[in-house]
C-alpha cells in the first residue's frame, strides 16, 4: 500500500493456500504471460482487470474496499499455465449471466500483459445457482415427452439448410419421421426467409409431424429455429407453442446471454434446443478464448434442455476427451474436480441435466463408437448422413435407426446390415 493510502495497482491479489469460500465464484484460466511479465504478475493483472482494479493506483479505492472485494489468486502453476481465481459473490449481480461474463471473460482477453488466455471453467456457488431456472424438462423429461426411454434419440436437420419452400421443408421432415427419426430440426441459419416464411413453415411442418405420429404410432418432435431480435424471437416462440409445438430451437451464442435468459424467462414450458453456432470463434484455439465447457455450463444454468456438444467421430474438430467432459458436466448433478480435463468441482443442486446433442458429419457407421464414448443419453443428429443415403431420406432415416437398434442389441452394424438393406447401403457409401 502506498504512503498516500492508495492500493497499489496490480498487487495484493496473490493468496496461495486460500481455500475458496462456499459463496465464491471460482474461475480457472490457461495463461501465457506477455514478454517481460512474470506469471505471478500476469495472474494479478487478470484478477484486477476482471474485478475492481485498473492499470494505475487510484484514490477512490480504500484498503477496506480492496480487502472486501478483491478476488484471490489461490492456485497457479507455471508449468501447466493453469491459474485459479476466487471471486467474492458481491462482485456479481444475481441472475445476470451477461454481467458475469463481462467481468471474468471481458477485457482480460485484450490485455497486452498476456499472450494467450483461455477461460477453461467456472464453478458456480449454490447461492448463484438458485437464481436460475435451469432446464424445464431435462433428460428424464424429454425422454418421457418423447416416450423413448432406453436408446439414444435419432434426429436430423432439414437439408439443404436454405432454399426449400415451406411445403418442401415439411415434406423432407415428414419423410425423416416416417423413416424412424424422433426429431427433425431447422438448421442454424434458417429463420424467416422470402422463400420460407417462419409462421407458414411451422404450421405445415407441425401438421406433417402429427400425420407422421398417427401413421407410425411414435412420438415425433419438430424444432423450429426462433433465432431473431428479441421481440420477434419471443413472438415466434409463442407462435410455436400456440400451434402445438413442444420444442423451440435457438442459436444460443448469436442471440446472446441476455436474449437467451429473457427467452427462458417466458416460461413457455417448452423444451429448448440450443445450437452453438459461432462457438468455435471462442473455443477452437486451445490457448485463447472460452472453452465449450463454460458455454455448456452457462446454457444449463439459464435453462437449455438439450445442447450441441460435438460429434467426436464426425466432421468437427473437438477431441473425444473434450466432448465427453462437456457431456458429463451437463448430465451429472455433482461433478468432481478433474485436473486432466481442466474441470472444477460443481454441484448443480436442483437444476436438471441437459441432453447432449451429437452432430456434425455423422452417419450410421459412426453410431457404435459414438454411443461407446457418450452413452445412451444423447441425441444422434445426422443431416447429410440421412439425406445423403443412396435411396433418399426415408431410407437414410431407417438406416440410422437400424444402426441404433443394432447397437442396443449388441450386434455389429455390418452383421445387422445383412438383413437390413438400408443400413447395408449406408455402410457401403460411408465406410468408417
């Protein structure tokens, strides 16, 4: 502390050995300091910039305020680059995800004092969690709604992403349901277009859903994409429910945390399906940005029921360990600390779990390794892997459902395909 009574800039945040209080919000970062900055110094700069400090000493912060509100850098490892910071709960507004992220994932990424910085995880205290809705249905609720209890759900996306009119869109959805898909969804960039009006599309596709349910005897789901400026997004969500829809899809990152929270606050009693369009801008760099784990946890906190997590064996870049770690986090009530996966302890208390949606380059040959890695509580969602089948969408959906059936029976897909020609054609086209 300076002679003037001022708190000195970027000092006083180190607290090795500190045990986080039960009400602390704990963040874990990967850090590479800039040239000329020590690891300890960079840690303190992050703690300062993400909370109460600034680049110089100021006369408006008394020592008492600093002692009460300053975060504590309680764990730092130069070798691994991992640093953990505990923030007092008073630094955050209750029920405001946008404010939380403006703090712990805001200016810190642009600081000249760091070369790379990645927010790997956040541990939310119980007092935080009680201010959020969490998923309305959760895994058990969705399974009960869909009347599918013991196998992965099978889903598809209407393809092409853009270009089909409302009637053709509904026809593709109908064929997918008739082939055995449980779920059909819009793609992330289909909203309300000149060639495909949202309101008309919803009405026609929900009619097709009901027709498929009557003809197959199975429960089906349609997930319309309501992503839009908030007022219009809310209107579209209400329109879906008013027309008998039970699922709503939203692009969680492009609508923003406040938009997502406000949508969930409508309490429409619908299942929210979260598409993660744009996530790789934050998550792809292993050394800089925000991890998919953090995004997934925020979605569970706010109240998404099912969320895209990647495909492990598909076209996306994520590795098996990263995807399974996210899957565990969103499905479990209590998650134990795991240093290998950069995962903090978390107790979700009464918040329901989310259903993991696996997508991106999936086809029937990839069902077995996917289920072995992720378990049965997943949605296996294939677009091209269904519509690209040599015999068309109905056969493609049948092939995917047959691949799931084979896995549930413990039979190799190639053996099951001997008596199921749709699966045989898919395996021939898409070799592992």
